[in-house]
């Protein structure tokens, strides 16, 4: 799994973006509101320490989704001194292990043992601006907090987290990949039938943004526009339109014509907010039709978790060329068209065959 994770790392010398998902062991529903709040606090602290940024998130009863920006470590820490790394530990100054390290730093400074301080600073550096370290520490801390509260022992998580590498925004340009995945994440509670609208589910980034949380607004603004400094009021309407499906969708047994399904005449019905049933999705796809993007985002889209790399044809092809030795000689390019909906110019690295759009969260 470590080799797979390293394979999916984005290019060096730039910020990279990942959609990560992790599920509880046995996919049991373990998290109620108290546990979700604990996870939120732990995530915010871990983000502040690690230097990563969450553009979107959603905490569910048995899994979580994060859309993360991971800056390049060498660029982000250029010019840093030992003191800059040590200061990062102050985020966790109330934790026993970090307090112990900070006490050691003061002792070494008092003794003039600067080389020991440098060793500690180096140990902090390897934990910063790193996706795997961020996820490892976040999941471990949640495990410890959950087990302590519930008198439980053992692992809390099903296994290693899933990650999808996403094309970031260009200079002043938005990224379809970031925008689509952010909306997909915020619609998770709708697919699960836990809320009628995303702002009604407290544990997602859109609800936090609507409530006025600055970090949530900044993250979604960047995901939608590709710009860090843009007012939420300029983004809110565009993003809300992406979250809310308009019009009709498809169902057997009715004879309303539906535009946009490959010219096929198929039935339509008023879509329930919770998404489609498996049979209804299968009917549309087998008829040669496609869902609209807004409709597909209310379904489970495997491309957003299992597609490996998501972006334009050029972005996926460039990634493919950088890892050319990992693919067979018969494969000529990287980008594969996404089936099941009108995805525009988005491409994925993995050409998934089954249940690319299906019911579920």
C-alpha cells in the first residue's frame, strides 16, 4: 500500500490536491455528534500543525471525506530555522507527548546543546506538508480519543485511506476537478438520506460556510474559483447551483421525454433529494443515456474515490508519462473518459468498468 501511495503523489515543486476517504472497521456506524465534533477539533489542529489546508470536508457515521491542499514541503519551508519547526509543536502543547518534547527543547537550549535542538526540529520537519503523515496522525488521535471515551481497544479504521490526485487550479483559473469533488463531498449526507439539503447537515464544509466559518468559506472559494482572495458572496450562488439539482430525472414506466440522454426517449420523474436507486441508475445507463453532472453528484461516483488521478486529458497524460515505467507497453496515454454522466473534459487514470455511478454515500 505504501508503494501505491507513493505512486499517486503529485508532481514536486508545487501544491497538490487530494480527495481522501477513510472508513471505520467493518464500516460500523460509530460516530455520533459528539464523536464528529471531536474529529472536527482534531482535524483543525492537525491542519494547523501540518501546513495542509482542507478545501472541503464531510464527517459521516462510519467514514469521512477530505479535499486537501498539500503544499510542496521544500518551497513552504524555504528559509525556515529550527525555531520555526519547534513552534509547530505548540499547536499540541496540551498533549503530554508534545509538552515533553518542548520541555526537552528548553533543557537543551539551557545546556547549549544546539545539535539536539536541530535533531528535534528535523523530526518535526518530516511530519509537515505530508499527506500520509497527516492522515496517520489524525486517524491515530481519533482512535485514541474514541477508545478512551468508550472503553474500547484496537483499531478504529478499516485500513489505509483511499486517495485521488486532483488537478489543481491554474493561474487565476478554476479547476473542474476541485469544484466537482468539493460538491460531491458536501452532498454526502444527501446521498445517505441524512438531510434534505447540505446546509442542514452540520458536519460538512458547506454547512460551515453558510454558518459563517471563515476557513470553510476560504476553502470552498478556492475550490470553486481557484483564487484565495475572493468574497464568499461572489461564490455562494455558483456553488449552490452545483449542489442543487434542477429539473427531472429518469424512471421506468413513465413516458415523459428527457433531454440530454443521448437522444433516447426515456421516462422522467421528480427526483427525490436522496438520489437514485440502483435499478433507476442502471436503467438510464443501459438505455444509452447519461445523467447530468448535478444528478450524478447525488449518487456515489466511484471515479471520485477509485479513479487514481482526476483532471484534464493533458494533466492525466502528464502524470502517466511521469510514471510510464509502471504501465504496460500497449497503453499509449493516461486519460480515460468518464462514463455515466456529462463530465465534460474531465478524465481519470483508471478506466473503471462496473458501478461507476451507483447508489450510496
